[in-house]
């Protein structure tokens, strides 16, 4: 009886939340500025959910893109860019090729510079499209929901004087943590591309600190051109970092069964695993493959052009998951508790693989050096050694045991920003301090000066007395 | 139609959560170690809710206490202490008296030392009660839910090898932030008792840094005796701070409409406003008063011995709230959007009052110096100047617009720790580093040595070449 009382309390507060959501779902206007490619895959379901809740949605994208298509969920507004679809596809292939061939640092740098100049060019085209910008201004949006990987989105938000909500896994050179003034000590927070865990030996910590400093330098170099774009378009002096710091809410695709525990700021909302849902059951063994069918293919493998990876992972007979280690796939592996064999290709995938391996929930193979024997050994290990299944099961249980679904959290905070025109109560006063003030260096210098002055006067007095 | 789709998604996920909570509510065993006084007021409803959900609850308390009584919700286990109820009541009165009379620092220190020795004595009595400790061990609890203001609770948890969940507003000398390794820069996070806001002038920042250092020193002095208690009882060397760092979840009575935005750690869960609920309607003007009725009392004031403060504040005719500035009352004022006239007495109340005043939602009076004219002026201001009502309404709207009720959040995380025997995935690796490593001082020293060595060798080479 006591138990049913408690149950009804939960149900009652649940229904209140439902009615509250229902009441607020009267419909506002939202501008969405996404990023093409896999990034759009986690943003799209949130956009669709917001549309379901009655909001009018306009998606702003370059006319050349791979995945952001027309849809009944939103109106699309496009702007012309200087590159072709073939060029983008070729760049993606190049990126893949580069991952499989050892590259000198200069080549990596030029690759980064290429991607960066692509974004910059796209940004200039967007801001230069006066007709489009004017029509956006006339649309009277309530907020902008964007992927900050395309940093131009915030310039548009500033121009339209609109609050913004970000959806992201992370930004280059910890730009997300710099912009939010979120502490991230290099002593236990491994930087991306280092492939370290949160437990580093001395020399690893040395490297991590150097990686932190050099990536900061690199980024200030890469993002420098935006400062002149900002000045020209917004008619004021501001850095891109300063603009990014104006975001109201950062929806982070983070969960600590996967990421290493670290400090957070009040305007960061964790929604890791948002796109992982358990849906339909499958009954056959399948293999997604779009190339030529090999002649010696075993009979128990069925080739298809596309398959619902998450439903496949949810099948009770899914014993292991061979994945390149993208964060989407990893969260699907975690939520379905399938141990992984990871073959990272590029970007954050090496670090992702390391995180899963460090938790004993998978094994990583080097795709440049591995043999068929290696794959076989790794697969047999994650299937037959019980510890991999136990570890992924434990991570999965922790991940799924949450008070509210990440999708509801994401929708709540986008609507919160729409309703209240931002979330200024979550912005720390640290943004009003410069670097010296933030670290109290001026205060420390002052106190040291006082102490030295006191010592000096005491010494003088002593000497004076002694002479007397 | 689109909107109803979205609504049903929310309702569906709501029902899933409800069923999940229902399934898990099979009932575990929870040991509760509370603190007497107003602290118990916010812990009791959570304990009652956990009982409603089918858990068996044992409350451990000293036999002498003011508020923790017998109840149908829990079994009570008590231990004898060396003081009497009269002594505790007298100490409370003394604390009140001291608040109204200017005190030198030494008196404040002795007051603190008194309270601290009271807790220490109580702790020794508890740990020395072998029969009680043995019976706790036999009870096979799933977790300990405690108020860490009585730091002995964690020693009991360690002895029983049980994970712990804390409920708190804050601990003396930022002990909560030291124990969780949560960054708290003194440049924008005002220390308690300084009465500063998060925007400090230079000299205020100097004072805040000094306050931070001195309170750390003071606390290491106050808590030093626990180290020997720990050694004796747990038979190992450990500091109290180390023990506190083992807490799985910190339920913080925090909300950023009231507190200043600051970094947080993954195992901190914000449940500010947990005890504020909107209940019944009232229709009369009332005044709680237990003393002698004054002869000249106006006819529109009705005296009663006790009244439901929250229901009273919820009345639409409640125009202003005169409060001493305890955090419970302030949250009730916020959730009912009633502007406040604050007359802080002791403890954190001066800082609380400052927070509300800095948000333009109330006025603070100095109870030692105020005149009837001051009260009248302040009351008229918060009632007639629209900005106070507007500000408290804005704070109230922000505070109440949340994706899940703080009570459900608190219950979820207590049960999470009971189900999973802790939450080790939320513990940062920083706990394995010492102070020098955490701040990368060894790495910086190493890099400086390398640079100096390089400069030295270069210089030597140059000199050698020049000589040739």
C-alpha cells in the first residue's frame, strides 16, 4: 500500500510534466543551423520531435550537401556556395584515404586548413546573401538551434539578436570548454587525438599539456579570419570565442559511462545516447555491403545495402559489434550491451576506441597493420571472454538507468530558451573577468607586494635600531 | 495533429519511466544518518518518499535531539550522548543571542570549536557503541543516505563498506568542493560569510582569496581530531576529506536562480527547491506569534502558534515576505514569487539575503540597527515598486520550468546508488593525483628545466665557438 502511494506520486508528477509540456507546446519559431554528414544524424531526431510539439522550423543549409534533404518536418532555406557536390564527396574520400596512409604533420595541418577555409568560405557566402539574411530577420524566430562546428551560426544568431542552443559532442582544441569557461585541467582530462585515458603517466601528462597548448595556438590561427568577418558583418570588434560564449545552453552528447568524468558548467546539459532507441526485433544474420560480392562468401552471411544497425544490435544473438568507433555507433553498442571490436579510421574515433578499451568493453585493432588472424583473435576474445560482455552490460545498465530520457531533456532545454529568451541565470560571472583576474594573478601579485613591503620596512627598522 | 504526436511521445516516455520506477521499487534497505534542526526538514520528505516506494528505512540519531522523532515511516536507532536536551536548547539560544551582539573573532572561533567538539563527542559515542554498530552491520543495508554536516556518518559508511548519498546545501570552508575536487576559483565564487556577490571589486577579490585560505586552515584545524578517530575505528590512516571524497552522489540544494553559476562535478545533482510544493489555499491574514499579545495590536492581524508558511505564500494576496533568510524560506518565496524583506540572523543567512538582494528580488535590513521606519520603508518598497515583483516572478518562472521535479531526481539517485552499489563511473581520476600533479606543477617544472638546460647548452656552444 505504501508502495502504491509512492508510485502514484511519480505518476502524478509525470502527468503534471506531460500537461506542462502540452501547455507550452503551442508552437514557436525555431531557426536550425546544422552541419552536414553524421552530425545531422543526431540533430534531426530532435528537430523532428520539436516539430511534433508544434513548433515551426526553418533549416538553414548550404545548397550543396550530402545528407540534409527536404522534409515534411521543416522548411529549408539554402544559400549558394562556391564548391560542387562532387568536390565535397572527393574531400570526404581524401579524408578517408589520408587516414590509411601515414601523414606528416604539415599534411595534417593543410588538411585542417582546407576544412577550415571551406567553412569560412561557406560563412562568407551566407552572410553576403543579403536577401536571405533579411528574410531570416523578418521571420521573428524565438531562438537558434545549431551545431557550433559551423561557427558562422553564432554570427547569424548575434545579427538576429536571438538566443542560441548548441548540440555537439565537442569542438576542436577544447573550444567548447574555453567558451564556457569550464575548467579542464590537463592533468587528468586527456586532450583529443592523444589517445590517452584519464589516468596518465608523467610523460603522458607532459605530452597532454603540450598538446593542450599547441592546439590552442593552432586554433587561434585557424579561427583568426573569423574576427574580420565578425567585424565586417556585425560592425563591432569581437572574437569568435567571445561569440560562442553567448550560447545559452550546450547540449553535450556526453555520458560518463563513455567519457571520462570531468567538471561541467551549469549551462551544459548531458544528452549522450540521445539517438539510441530500442525498436523492432530482427531474426536473421545480415551484412551491409555495397561492393562486389566475393566468390568465397560463407553461406551464413546475408548481404544487404542498408540495415537498421540499432535494431540489429538489439537482437539477443548479437554477440559482437565490429565498428569504426564513431560516437553514434558506440552509444548504440552501449545501449544494447554488445561488446565491440573497434577499427578507428579518423577524427575522434581513435580516442573513442581507447575509451571503450580502457573500460574493458572492447578491443581496438590498427586497421593499417591488422591481419585476418588479428580480427579472428579479437572477435573470439570479445565473444568468448566473459569479462567483455560483463563490462559492456554494466556500462549499459548504468547508461540506461536515468531519471529522464535525453530526448526529453534536449527538447525541454530548446523550448526553455525559446520561452525565456535565453538562460542568463546560468552564465557565470567569470565571463566578465580577464585571464589575469580569473586566475587571481593580480590579487596574488598584490599580496606578494604587500608581504615584501612589510619585510622591507621591518628590515629597515631593525637596521635602524641596530645602528642606534 | 503533429502536436498531439509529440505529446504522446512525452506521455509514453513518462509512462516508461513510471513503470521503470515501479519495477525497481521492490524495496531495499536504507540507513539514514540525518542532522537535527532545520537540516532534517529537507531530508524528511525524501525519506518519506523512499518509504512510499517500498524501501525499509532505519534512521540513526543521537537520543537527544529536537526534531527527529519517532515516525511510521522509519525505524529509529539511537545512541546515548553526554549532553542533555536542555543543553542543546541553551546552545541554540546562545547562538541566537550571539548573532545580535557584536563578537570578537576569538569568540566566533570558540563558538565554532564548541559545535565541532559537540559533533566529535557525538561521533565517539556512536562509534564506541559496539552493540549498535554490530546490529547495523547485520542489517545488510544497500546504501547510506546522510547529511554530511555530521561527518561521522561517512566513517560509519566506510566501516559497513556501503556506498553513500549526501544531501546538503554546503559544508564549512568549501569542504564539499574540496572533497569532490570541484574547481571553485576565488575570483568569481564568493566564499560564505563574505556577503559578496559573484561580481567583486579588486579589494573584495583580495578579501575573498584570503577568506578562502584562512577558512581552509581553520577547517584543517577543526577536523584534525577526526583523523585519530578514523585511525582508531577503521584501523587505517585516512583524513576526513579523503573519506568524504568517497560519497557516490551529492544531492545539492542548489538552483542558479538563487546561487551564483559555478562549475559542478558529474556526481553533483541539483535539487534546489525540493521542499517547495504548492498545496492548499488560505483566505485569512495570519501572524505566527508565540509570545505575549501586545495591547496595541491592529485588528487586521490574526495571531496563531503555527502556520503553513508555504501555503500562506501561495495565497494571491501575499504581497511581501518578511524572512530571516534561511534557504528553505527563500526557496518558498521564490517558488511562490513573493518579494522579500530579509532580516538575516546567523549562519549562511547574510549571504542568502545578499543573493536575493543582488537579483533585485528583495531588500535586506540589519536587525541590530533597523528602526520601525526602516521596516516600513522596505516593506512599502517591495510592495509598491514593481521591479521587485517582476524580478521575483522572473526567478520563479525560471526555477519552476524544469524537466523533472527535484524530489523525483533525489529519489532516483538514492535508488541508483542502492541498485548499482555506488556510482564509480562518476568519480574523476583527479582523486588519484596529489596537489602538485593535479595542478601540473611537476610537468611545468620539468618543461622549465628542459628549456633552461637547452638555453644553457646553446650558450655554452656559442661561447665555445666564439673562443675558437
